C-alpha cells in the first residue's frame, strides 16, 4: 500500500514542477509552457486559460499533441489584446477529444462556440 501512495506522490510532484516550464528571458521574449498531459477519458474535461499580463498585444501559438507518439492533433493562434484572458475546455466528443470555447478573442483558424474536434489526419491511414 505504501508503494502505491509513493507513486501518486511522485506523479503529483512531477506535475507541479512542470508548471514552471515558462520563464522570461532578459529581452522579454521567447516564453514557452509545456503542459505534460490532458485527458477527456471518462467524460473528464481539461480546462485552461491563457492570460496576457502585458500592456501590449500577444499572439501565442497553441499546439496539442496526441499521447502515443506526440503527433499534432490541433494547432491555432490566439490574438490577445493587452491584459486579455482567453479560456477553453477540452472535452470528450465521439471517440476523441474536441476543444470548446465561448471566448470572443480572435483565433486563427476561428474557433467558435461549437466543438472543434481534434484531427488525426497527420497519422491516420
């Protein structure tokens, strides 16, 4: 029983420490956050927000990769005005995942309030 608890603790510590993957370099550019895991299994949702804390607009690129081989399943850009916040949720749809948002910030390609499914065209036969 102790071994099982220790494994859960190690997973928790790795998850917490990976949240500090972003840093600000001396010129104020080049940030990246690599979040290690998302899931929609058993009707779970993964919710996230992106916050622009600067007084200038930002255009972060968002990329999701599948867990087996890390292949791209969805990529888009979000255009944030100064001090803007963008939020979305990854939800289960059919046999896979999709992203949903009701946020009105500009995205390219456009993500509207409908679910946008993750795509497997990169690796499907």
